[in-house]
């Protein structure tokens, strides 16, 4: 904890210093310090500063020798500063940073003052008892330390969350991959999407761009600036093909410069069947999906979307708001359009091409090749990179009848992850796993039975929900070997406790889907995006804050215990004061 | 503690693996047709059934399975054994040991020449004509189907099918440096090949009145521990164990009791594959302490494998040569008394 706190303070202090220097630049001399000869070579490029106000400095230089100790540091910092902020917009950046620091500093001072007030109240209540006063002092110090740690953590997270990431997601034209791409995009990141079919990549890019425009339109002005760098590009890539993967990596580097996050999301299952009923058809067949069905799907999607647009404009003209009946009517109509056009609205997107080979190639070969390529790219770039492999059923090692092939590939991936973690210990590449839990996508739904669906009601989530939880944590991931899970114990507990309520959540008892189509869902999401989610916030700070809260409670317990051993005491004051 | 942690992680076996390009010419191998009349006719009947290509998988209808199980015969020696990837290493040693026990053995590998030469030596060594062989690349579904056909033609049925073909492409490198071909080779042989073999073996055995036992050979990483320097291999071997588990669960679901899938762990075997990775101090230490020659391992494994059909057990098992206790005691004796130092190779 302490180190984290320190880490946070570093940038703040640094900015602080640099800004100070910026304002009293004239008093700094550049040529005055003989002992810095080695460093001065390094300082040479910054000479331009001297020429601005060189004369004055030269005059001062003789005087300055006396307090050269102080100047050494200033000089160095000045150099670094000018090195960093040598561009024209340096002043703007400086101001921005300064205001940020001032804000944090102000917050800190206010907090400290309020604790001071509490401290005074505590002293008053203690009535001059020496032991009590000591206790109050101790608890005050404890409270300050813990508070500082929590606060610095939050600030650190805020800092690390800022700035666009360059993200590559494989298999991202459907399902969870698409939801992840959208979520990254709306967090202001630059995203590369990839999938086997070029056609669907193009469609997805268009769709995501639309989403981004909507996002920019609806976002408050403060967030709009974050979205300025967001963009989405894509290329077709079959993860089983080493050349394709190499091309994808090159494409990403050409488009974005570097890759911060690479997500191996491409995965396939091909339905729930005993192993005996899987054929070993070649990869070729799986690669070329039946063109008719694909076209049909696109057509259906387009028509439904246009129906959607029509409704939207009608709403606009009549200035109708999305009241219950109207929205229900709209949704039903759109769904009907889809149903009619492709018989089964949600699951028949792919006619499952059966093949062990396709599953093994996509899940295991694909992940291995992609990971290796991402490691190549990331070890050659300045910034650290993070690779995520997606977990699935079977990762934990428990048996997965009816999805034996899928399960064993995912199980193998988990072992791969642990080997890679060891291999990449010394490099700056982080390998992580992300576990989405159970997501309502084609992967899960193709070939599932009514009983399965009843079970899905309880534990499944929409891809957007999962992406919304995973993405913020993927963006701030540090180190290596982390596991980012959606289905954490509290969530599982919640699902089990509310199982009865969730019975008809996604599917009715005949297995028909009750949830809205993707476009509809997105509209609702856009509305609720900004809303604060308690569980999300709780999950975000699990590792750090709960530790703090735990130590806080220990301090409280200590105080209570020690105050009961003393004379009658206002222990609650201490509590209050710590909180 | 550091030692114990790495010890189990390097309990890898490197089974026989075959990398020579398969030659097209497959010399006809004329086996002497074996055994009793009754068995032959029965199996022929079923053999005809199974070789029909477009037939619906038997498994989809459990009642049919149980009806065939009703007429099931007890499994009596000599057993018919099929071992994939069995012209070298542990596969070859197992074949030899089974022959010694009086069983009929079918060997196969990717190279027809090596199959032929292995058959010649096995015949010469054992002095009996109970060995057959064919070319088979386990990654190719048609090859495996042909293997099954070949087995049905020559041996009528298979009692014990050992999935031994495995590969590490003889390379010990960090994943970031591994080549495309190596990675694809490792994954397709170890995972895809095994899955195809399992499926074909199950299909075949479900139609046999005697049922059958399938053994999948595990390897380093199958316990989930990391295997740096051969990450892809470890991942595939982990998936082997998981596949076995899932298949056991599937068979249980379908109430099939006469076809059983087992795991088989030979531990560390001093085959080419293992020795090619012995270029670090740590690897040399563990090879000297834990590895055994293939013959030794086979001598232990074969009676254990044969005891399963002998006892008529239908419970899935996990036969291990190098158990944890054994490994730890060997490490301890090495550290305490210096036993097995420089056994196979000189340590620094």
C-alpha cells in the first residue's frame, strides 16, 4: 500500500516542481554550475531557453554559484521539463496539470482541516485526560495514513484511466468481442477489430462508428474530450493462420503506432454434442461460412435497422417519448421484422459447421499464435503491453460433457497462461486472463436446449453488461498474471439468492428469447451508461480499498479495546473521527 | 520448497513422436489371421457395421448401446492392443512389453518405413507373429478411419487403444521465439490428433461386444503447473487430461459402461524428446533424478494396464508411473545421499 501511495505522489510532485520552475524561469541560470559538466552535455538541446533571456542570466551567473546546491536540482528539473514540454502547447498542458494538482491539493487540505476539527472536538470531549488524548492522537494519525492511501489510490486510478489505449480484439464482429470493442471505444480508446470475414468487419466498423457518434452526441462535455481520440479500424484475420495474425499485428502497428492491450477473444464451440457427433472437417470449411445465411443475416439486420430508424424519426416528428406501450410496440415490430426475415431471430446466425479441427484451431492454435505475435510487437515498443486470453467453461479443470473439445482447449489455455507468466516475468509484457462468465451470445446459445436456457436465466448476462464491467478493469490492469473475472463470488451469490426472481429473465419456459435485440439494447444502454452502478464500483476497488477498510476496522477495534481498558471513555468519538 | 515446486512441474514424459515426412508407399503387410472362428464371425458382423461411412453415430441412441452391452462378452486375454505413434520411445517399449505378455499389437506411425522396420524388429525380438502395423497420421481423420478399418480387417476388434502419439517438435524455446510450424504441429498432434483418435476409438468400441479401454497419455503440464520453454506442449497436455474427464462424463451421461477412457502417466522417460531439452542445469538435475528408460516404464505400466480388463473393472483410472511420493523420495535421496547423480548425463 505504501508503495502505491508513493507512486502516486511522484507525478504530482514532479508537475508541481516543473510548474514552479516555469514561472520563475528568469531566476534560473543555465550555465552557472561547473560541477554539472557531465549532465550539461545532456542539457545542450535545451539551449533555446537561454537565448530568450540569456543576457540577464549571464549577469546573474556569478552570484548564483553560492547556492549552486539548490540550483542543481532546479536546473535538472528544468531540463527535464523543457525536454518534455518543448512543444508549443507546453503552457496549456502545464496549466492543465497545475489545475489538476491544485484541485487534489485543495481536496487534501479540506480533508485535513475537517479531521483537525474532529480532533479538536475529540480533545474537548476527552476533558484533558492524558491517556485519552494519546489515543485520539494515535487514531488521528492512523486515520490520516489510511485516508491518504485510499485517496492516493483513487487519484492514481484516475490518472491511469486517463489517456487513450490502443486495443486489438480478435473475433470482435459479434457477441462479446463486439461489446468489448464498443465499450473500449466509448471509453475513448482506439480499437482494431478483426474477424474472419471482411464483410462483417466492415459492417461492424460502420456500426461502431455510429455508436461512437451517438456517444459523442449524448456525452456531457467533459467526457467529450476523452472521446476525441477514439477511433475504430479493422481488418480480416483468421487467427489460425500465422500470416493473417502477422498481418493483423502489422496493421495495428501501422494504424495506431503501438498496442497497449491485445484481447484473444476469438473462440468457437460448435454446439453441445457428444464428441462422437463432431466431425473432423477441415478448417477450410469452417472458414467459409455459408454465404447465403450470412447474406440473409445481413439483410435482416439491415431491414431491422432501417425499421428502427423509421421509428426513430417518427418519434422525433411526433415528439413521442419512449413510454411503456410505445416502446414495447416498437420493439415488437423490429423483432418481428427480424424474425420473419431469418426465421429465428437470435440463434441461427451461423449454421454450426461441425468440426473438432475448427474448434482446436481457433481456440488453441489461434490464441497461441496471437499471443506470440502480440508479445513480439509489445516487446519491441516503448510502452508496456497487456495480453488477455479469454477463459471459458472448463478453464478451472472440471469436466465439460457435451463440450469436451471446447472445454479441453480452454483448460489447456489456462495452463498456457501460467507457463507464459513464467516466461514473460522479466519482460514488460503482461499476460492475463479475462473471464466473462456466461454471456448470451451465439457461442453459448447455438444448440442449447430448453433446460440449458432455464439455467442461463439465472447466471447469464448480456454481453454489454459484461463488457461494461470488464473493460474499465482491463484498461487499468498492471503487472502480469492478473485474472479479471465477471462472475466473482459476490455476483454468483447474488445470482443464486435471486434465482427465483430471475426465472424468466432471458428465456420463457419454452426457451424463447425475451430480451431485446442488440440495437434496442444499445439505446437503453446509452441512457443508463452514465448511471452509477454500485456493484461495479465495489468490484473496481476490491483489491485496494477493501484492504484499507479492513485495516481501518482493525484500528477501530484496537481503539475500542484500549479505551475500555482505560476509564469510561467516549469511544464513539474516536470512531466518528476516524471515519 | 523451490525444488518441490519445480520437481512436479517437470515430471514430463516425452513419448514417442514421429516427424519424418510420411512416405506414400505403404508396403502390404500380410498378417496371419488369428484366432477362433466364433469371434471372427461375430466381429466381422460388427466390423461391417462400423465401416459404413454414413451411419448415424451409435451413441445418440443409448438403448441400442445397452442392447449390444447385453450380449457383451467378457474380455479375455490375449488382448488386442493398438498404440499410436509406436515406432520409437515409450510407444515402442509398450508394444514390446505387450507382445511379451502374449497380446496382439497393432502399431502405427507417420512413416511407413519406420512402421515396417519396427514390425521386423518386434517380430524378431518376440519370435511370434502377433504384430501388425500401418501408416497413420493421427491429425488426419481419414487416416485414423483407415486405421480403424485396418484393425477391423486384421484383428477384428481392439481391446486397448493407447493414444501415445505426441509431439513437442523437439524445440525448447520461449513461446515468443517458437516458429509457426512448430506450434501448429504441437497443437494439432497432441490435441486434435488425440481427439480424433478418441472419437474413432469410441465409435469402434461401442460396436464391439467386448467393449474397450482407451488410454490417453498425459505429460508435463497436465496437472496445470506451468511449463516454461515448452508452453504449447504443456497447454496441449493439460487439455488431454481435461478431455479424458469430459469424455468420462459424457459416457456416464449416456450410460455406457463397457467403453472406458483412462489416463496414463509414464512420468519422465529418457526418449529423444526429453533428452533434446536437457541443456539447462535444472533440466539435467531432474532428468538424472526422475527419468527412467522407456523399457523400465513399460515394464511397470503394461501389467497395470492389463490388470484392468483382467479384473473386468469399468471404472476410469489414472495409472501413474512416477507418483508424487516416488518423485519426492527420489529427490530426497539425491539431495541427502547423492544418489543418481550423473546417471544419464554429466551435471556441472
